[in-house]
C-alpha cells in the first residue's frame, strides 16, 4: 500500500493507493505548523479511523511547495511509519523533460500534475490546477514541459473581494441561477464564476502562440469542477490527478530508493 502526501499552500492532501487506485483520502490544514510527533500521530490516526493497519503501508512519497513543514513532516513519517519517504524534487525521475530557463524553479505540485496528465491522457496537453494559485502548464507530444502560466486562484480573488470592500460579505463559491443577479450574494457569485472566463482566454492564447491546436485540456483542483462544468474548453476534470502523478513518479523511482 502506498501513501501519497501532497503539501499545498492551503491543505495537505493524503492519498492511499492499492495498486493504481485511490481508495482513501484525507486532508490537513497546512497553515498550522506541527511537530514531527503531531504530524506522525495525526496521519496515523486518520488512517486508523478508516480501519486500516498502518503496518500495511509499504512506502510513502511526498510532493511539497511549503518548505517550512518538510523537516517535521518527513521526520514524523520516519518515526511513526518506519519509512523514509521519497521526496519529489531535483533528481527525481519523472519522464518529463523540462524546457525552462531554470528547471529547478518548477514546483513539484505542477510537475506531478503534468506527469499524471501526460501518462494518463497523452500529449500535447494543457494541465490546469485550480489551487491556491491557478496554474496552466503546456506539455508537448513528446512529454516536454514547454511553458506555463500562473494566475491568482479563485479563493484568492474571492477573499480580496470581501476583504477589501466594506459591505461585501464572505460567500459560498458556487454558480448562481443566472448571471442576471438581483441580490448582492448572487452578484458576487456571478462575478466569481463567470469572471473566471480568463481560463478560456488563457487556454486559447496558449494554443495560438504554441501553434498546437489539437491539445487535450485536463483540469484538477477542488474549485476546478465549477469551471469545468461551465466551459467547453476543458476536456477532462480529474480530481485525483495530483495523487495519481505522485503514484506514477513513485513507480519510476521505487527501485532507486
């Protein structure tokens, strides 16, 4: 059994795999930095609550964009699971060639998404992750990471709306019944969902400038489903894309551990 640990800016997402299938997921808050004992015991307890014996976990892989948690998290897993995790980073085999000024600048979160999209759905493809930031990454037919775009995430935009205005309330992010809204909350929801039409523009602009018109567009991320449901520019929504990317990378590196 494989445990995948995706450390994002907002949440830590844990996935348990039996072969190539995710059968359990858990979430923790990234913002609350913990000791190694707190990380280890919390993860062990979450797994135990699913009636899973932690001794069944054979290996662990971590992808992280939050360096400050890594020392405690890594040591917590070693201490409570007796396993030294594989950490996605420079030197990790991915099967993707990165064409950037400095390949080391590419975040591991984007890398694992790209690996999963290319391996599962083929290239060329545009991979969109609707996370704390929204990222758009272009992969060529031969598995080369060509280019990317980073924009503020949906939650960042929404928080700015109610934090920077005196009378606008905190709201649920969802599609309103109509864009012709007649109350404040629906007006805000319409602006957030339909205003994120930047997605369609960025997709089309990436296709235009790359010269790749027959490109599969794959999306992931919690709020990505809302955008996917309201556009014909996204071909596939895969909520487990990041976890699957980590599994695929693990398979490429397990014999070198």
